C-alpha cells in the first residue's frame, strides 16, 4: 500500500525525503528521474520504465483468538511491488511535459493488487483499475509543477521524512493512515454510511489536480479532487495539503485532508498530521502525530483515530541500517476508547546496487475492539486479532530497477 522507494545509501533526511518525492511524483522530468531503464529517446522526448520487486516469508504466531499460527509467502514487505512507465518532453520557455503510469501487483501470484476504490462498479463506469498508483500527466517549470489525473496526494508525501519507518509496506503507520480513510470508499452509495469515490485509502486520488513546488527548504503540494456530482461542486470532492520543511538536521512536516460525501456534502473524513525528525550523523530520530475523524453521511462520528509514534534509524555500518519504532494508535470515538500498541524492530542489509535483504519484527498488543477500530489502529496489512498479543516476523528480498 505504501509507495516508499528505499534509500540505497546513507543520506540526510532532507535530501532523502526530497528525492523520494521527486522520484515518485515528478519522475517525468529528466533532472528528477529515479534509477530506471531508458527505453526510448529522441532529441526532445525520453521514455523509461522502472520497478520495485519485493517478496519474503511472513510468520504470525496468532491469526485469530484461538491462537492458530501461520507461515506464508508475503508480497511487498518492505515496499510495494510495482511496475511503472514515465516520459518527459522539453517544451518552450524552459518547461517540461511529463506523464506517469504506475501499476501495483502481487509478486506471489502475479495478479494486480486490489484497490481501495469505490465498491461495486466504478462510479464513472471506466472499469477495472490498471494503473492504480499513477495515471497522470503534467507540466513543470521554474514556477513549480501541475499534475492532472490519478495521483499520490500531498498529505502522505509530506511525512516521508518524519514517519518512524517511512511508511514501509509492512509494520508502519501506512495502514493506520489508509484504513482510517478506507471505509468511505467501500461503503455502498445506497446507504447513509458515507461515501467518497475519489479516495483510494487516502493515498491515491482520481479526478485530481495538484500544484507542487520547492523553495528555500520548503517542499509542498496542494491538491483538489473534483466531486463531479450534479448540483453541487462540494459533493464528493477532496482537498489535500502537505508540506515538509528542512533546515539543517531538522525536518518538520504537516498535512491536512478533507473529503465530503458525494450525496450530502457532509465532511466524512477530516485528517491532519504533524511530524519532526532530527539527523545526528548515523542516527535519525523521528516522531509523528496523526488524527483522522470519520463521519457518516449525516455527520455522526464513526471513528476518531489518534496516533502517536516515535522511532530511530541507526546506520551501524556501510551496508546495514537498523530501526526501532513504537506506535500507539487509539480510537477515541464515543463509546469506544480502544487502542493498539506496536513495537517494531528491523534491519536492512544492502547486498548490491538497489538490492536489499531485510528482517523485521512486530509485537502487537490490541484491545478488544470492533472491525473498524481494529483496521484503523493496525500497522500490518491483515490486522492482528483483537484482544490478543501477537508477534509477526517478516524476512524478505527487495530488488529495484
């Protein structure tokens, strides 16, 4: 679910976060391209492809309250498995046009990864999602960048440098972020549960226009997703803002997202977060705060997530980087007051260019709680059983090109 492209060598927080954003969002520009394969070039146009392949073994000592354990192949433990195509073309006045097409699939089966798009048939009748992660085009210049189409929202991007595990695909708060914004897209349009069809787990947005720029250490994005409903522009729309500011060893981040019901225009998801990080040589200290409120189509509160997390990365030699992170995720909605506490230990070993062997462990302590709370407070793709203490171990291999 996450979209982190792992760092292949030790970098400062500021350059790492900035380069990640550039590789993911603005990869169409030649000066911002990630490591990829050039498949075509003319005097004015470049076409290339790139990918991330990730698979490993996942052990979980409890998958249900009866204590059954499970061992299986896990696709995408460190990063998602993706295949992307991009292109850039020089324009007049020093500008560039670019496009991004990015698909997400599971390496264990070869099938497309399921999406968090609206349930039933697509609201606009366009069918099955092929390029779940990106299907957009844009223009960039000295004035900034404009991106049109299906794309990453600016909120999650802003916190890449401050989330304790950089929103890794397993054992990070990418799931608290995603699942706390998930149910509005799977709810049926015929109910009053609340529905926003432009939202794919609060990370990807369709029908969207985004402006991005970087200046004096500040990297920011502002995005609007059109509701496209008859009668009111507010029905079904999304507003998202994200910014990261770096000054020397310190990185600060902030985000805000608001989504409205596509029938009543009620605010059904309001989410904001702040984060901070400090680089001290081989150590990166990070802390992050996230709160997300879910309401139904009539404005009644369904979920009130509050997440506090902290961690430290240690580059203990040239090839090894270890992380310790701790998450406290609570649902404070009326009548609930439940939480999941998670401790994560991990190590990444670089065995060659763009190639990593990783090992990661999560110890999860979850209160008794309902399904929505169980998902929204989780740091793993398949939430640990409620009312139990669970240990998960994931060992895998990550290859990027």
